[in-house]
C-alpha cells in the first residue's frame, strides 16, 4: 500500500473513533465531578439508578437461568422445529423496541390476550416493576441466548460423547463439560445482554410506563429530565455509563472468582482459548 | 465373565451395517477401509448411536434390544470407549480427566500407566503417546466390563506408533476384558487382536486369527488388506499331482494344493524371490514382469512385479539395483502357495 493510502486509512480510522468517543467525552466534560456526585443525592437520579439496577439484575438472572439450558438443548440436539425455535428466539433482535412494548401490552395488558387470565389470578402486569423486568427479558435475552446456542453448538461433540461414556448423565455433562468449555463465549453474550437490558427504553416506556421509583429506569429518567433540566439529564447519562461499566466488570468477575475458588480450579485461559 | 453379544443392523449412506459378533475375554479387531462403518459400530455398542435393529448384551444384562424397546443411555452401559483423537477434556488436568470416569481407581491407574508425574498437566501439554495413555486410563477408571477402542494408534506419528503398539497390546492382554477395536490398518489389528474381522461395506467378510486370514483369505480384498498376494485363475489338475492354474494374463502358476475351477492363489510376499533372469532351481513358478513400484518397509522393500508383490531385504534390492520399469523374474515354490476356491461369480 502506498504511503498516501496508509495516511488516508489512518485518517478514516481516527474520524470513526472520534465520532464514537466524542459524545461520551462531551457528556463527561459537561458534568463537573462535583455535580456528578451531587446528582447521586438528588432523589430522581438515585431512584432511577436503583430501579435500573434492580430490574436489570433480576432480568439478567432470569435470562441466564432460563436461557442457558434452552441454549444447551438448541445447541446440542437436533429435532424437528429446531430452526424455527432459534428464529423465534432471535426475533426480538430485529423487532423495534416500541413494537416489542406494544406486543407485550397486546399479550399481557389488561385487555390483552392473557390479561383476563392473569387478572383471574390477581395479577396485573402492565405498569409495574415486574413489567420492566418482562420488557428487559424480552428485548435483551436474544443477545445472550443466541451467543450461547452458537457456543454450545461449536463444542466438540466427541467431548460430550466421551463424558456420557464415562458415566456422566446429560446434566453432569452439561455442568462439567459444556458450561466450562463455553464459559468465554457465554460471558461475552451475558455482557452484551446486560448492557442491552440496562439501556432498554422503548419497550419499557410502553409496557411499564415511567413512574418514578417504580418503573422509571435510568434511560427513562434521562428522557423525563430532558425537558426539565438538561444538566441533570446529562449527569444521569454519565452516571449510567459508570454504573454499567462497574456492573459489567462485576458480572464478568464473578465467574472468574468462582473458578478460582472451586475445588478443582479450571484455568480461565485454557477454557477461553478453546 | 460372559461374552459380549452384539447384533447390529443399521442403514448407512450407501449400504447397511450388518454385524453379528460375540466377543469373549479377548481382543477382536474390526479392520476395514474408512467409511466401512467401523466407528458407527462402536458407537452403537457404546449407546451413542441407536441402530435401527439389533441387540447388545453382556452376561445376560441387556443394553439394547430394539425388539423390546430397551436402549440404555451410554452412561448406564459399562463400557470404556477410547476415542480416535482421544477426546480428552481440555479444561481438566490429567488427574481430573482420569477421575472423571471414577475416583476410586484414578490414583491406581495414574500410577500403573506411568501418568503420576503428569497428573497436574493439561492435555494440551502432552505428547501423542501420553494422551493415548490418559485416554485408556480414563476409559478404565469406570471399571468397565467392555473396552472399545476407535483407531487407537491413528493419531500417533509413525515412530510413537511402533513403540506404543507393543505396549498397548501388552495392556490389553493384561486387562483380559472383552475388547473391540476398529482400525483401518491391518498390521495394527494383527499386533493387538486375538481375532480379526475384515469389514467391507458394513459386513464382516471374514473373521479369524491373523494367521488364518493370511493363510486363507476369503477374497482378494481380504488378501489385499493382509498384504498377501492373491492371484485369480482357473485351476486344472496338472502333472505330478500339482495343480495348474491359468491366470487371467495368460501365465501359468503351479500349486501343491488341490483345486479346480475358479480359485485364488495365495502367496505371501516373503516367499517370493526376485532375479534378473529365471534361476535354475527347484522352484516351479516364474512370473516375468516389469517393476511397478518399490516401497521401503523398515529394513525390507516391497517390490510390485506384474501381478504379485515380493518382499525382499533392502540389501538385496540394493544389490540387484532394482528400478521401477525394469524387467525382473519373480520366483516362488509350488509348495509355497495356497489355493482358495472362489465362487464363479465372485466379485473381483
């Protein structure tokens, strides 16, 4: 490549990076550190952050708890309808969040498909904190499950077969072979899903509304503050970045910590590199 | 311990796998080209493949019976399966790999297989031969009643292979378990197994000891696998009680074996001598032909001449200055041949 070509390429890369990083930089430049800390004390911001954390973490637990076994089945077994099931799981990825929200209302709303049934049990989902969690699970789960299916499907089948012939049933095989060997990819998918869930806006505002302290998550609070006080909105944005980075780090550290303290340590490097 | 009883019938891509086999406290090798259904057969015994029809039982304990719908999952069949590429768990140490099958025997097996010094290493840090030992130890940790080996030597380089062949054979004899191994290499089968079954397109065409297969191969295919010469021809009684066999290329071969009609003439390569011109001597058979190929095998050379292959020492090949394309005479005694009757419409 010519010298000119290299220079042009470098300029394009620099512009792309600047475009991506400039807004984030602007956010932090606009809010002096003092204001940032002060915002934590302001009721609206604190409430929003707490609602966001609570709903995101609960939703994430549901996504991991249900998504992992589902992905294992879809990734390691072949059965009729498997491709359709995978397509259904990936559907929310291409669904506009607002459509997801209105669809959830159509299903679980008071006059929705299952609304009457739920009401019979004394459950009313829309505009509650549970609705926030449902919206996040609906929108964010494909980011994890899709990755997990791919990770399990790419496992060396003979390792699974070997485990079975060594006397391990399907459950033990999943726990001792499937999970540790897919850990790296699962962690990456988990991070993506969590980030997507924390930023959820469209489906949440339609299905759960924006009630302070109840369903108003940080992204919704930013939107609400926009008309009232631009600086508060900006500070909330900066806070959300900090919180999400911190939580992501924690979520990724937990498996590493669990590995390092298990009776049979599994070196992270070897499982991640295979 | 009772024999392992196996009947398997299962469709493969272009033919059916149809095998009936009983294995006592011995090693039986199924040898055949790749794609003959060897691995599918082992997987069916282990429970990783459910055959369309069949039964697997040992000591009256039924693992599979498609008639009654019994099909135990792999974890409930007492088998040890050594996979072709060994399938060691990459995230577990040698000790953990072996203990995966059963903790009780793990320490003893590590010791016995000389793996104790490697116990804390991961499979990625082992040589091919070490991996094979780990795979075998792991398969045995469960104290299986049946041992299955899928191409146990294929993943090794030539030198390690030669070393490990003897070692593995020794181990299998010590264990005294019903053992089934599949391989595409006849020499491996001959070195490791008590009985050898030659598998062609899903069927065992011949089952016997290595000596039996070499002495009387049932078909040209079996002969080719065992490495002996198999010449097809029409036999008629000749002079002096010899049988005269007219080969397809018009040449004639004599045998001390009786026979008539379509026969296969079996000659082992080391019974054939080579010379520049037909030697005067007691040997009755002289086939003149061009050298098609020279293949060194250790300190010997396999020389393909016309329809036969001779095995001579490397020194003799050197002395005769044999080159491909040159004409030589292959000589062997009538007493050194075996005749195998062939069905008239037998496949080539």
